[in-house]
C-alpha cells in the first residue's frame, strides 16, 4: 500500500486559496520557467524551472489516485471528466452528483458518501502501491486528525495572502508534529518541501 500525502501550493502565511477558492499568485511558478510540462488531454502546458520540472515529473509519476472534497470538485466541474494530471479521483461527498455522472460516462471518478477514511481506503484500493494524493484544506485536515497521512508536500510560494483557506482547514485537535523535511528543492519563486508526519507525537 502506498503513502498518503497531502499536497498543495501554499503562501508563506499558510493559505492554499482565497476565501472564494481563487488562487491569486500561488500558481505563478507553473508559468515562469522554460521547461514545458504538458498536461493530459491538452488542457494546458506548464512552463517551469528545471528543478521544479524534475521534482514535479517524479511526484506526479508516483500518484495512483487523488482524494478531494466536493467543494473543489464543484469549483472545477470535475476537471471536465478528466483530472489535469490524468489520475483517478475519489470525491468525498454527501450526495453523488447524478447529473454530472450521467454527463461524463466512463470518467475515472469515484464518489464516496461515508466519510474521509472510506474515501482514502477506496483511493488506496485504486492506487495499489502508488501514492494517494490528498488535496489540502478540509480533507487534509481530517486525514491528519484521523492519523491517515504519511507525508505533507508543500510548494511554498513567496507571497503573503493575509487571509484565505488554510492548508489544513480548521483543525479541531492541537498541534501536529511533522519531521524534518526529506525533500527541499529550490525552484524559481517556489520551494518544494516534503515533511514526514510523526504519528507517534
């Protein structure tokens, strides 16, 4: 069974999006380099620095499934039926969007209505030995509190947003201890960091 990793681009003050779910300057690093990284189905092409390209290519190649919440799914309209990076998606929701499912037959999306732990289990079933990537925000916070996370991957962007949606949402528990970073790669206006989660702390 592969690792469960929460990942996102994050501002210096800990936000992954504005209150209205727009991302401001957080994704500027995807278009400030000279190395092309095409996405699936011709959605668009990233242009990143060489260190970011090497890191991102290796990271995406290891992902076997993505877990997201209904807010992100609705905001992106389910990426039109195919995630930008091409992996299967497991959506945590209270109700299956029947009209969307009917409009996107064969889309590699799975809707789980009995909670985050069940969604992660479904994603692990799909991913096998590959990584399950958990989107930041409420879903990541719930996974952390449930002891489901193995690592936290942060693309740290030198921007201060002031307010917005925190990486782990509103945690109900106290402090969570992470280990020393196992990855620290400097790109162009982004630093890629990976922290192990200390489950015993």
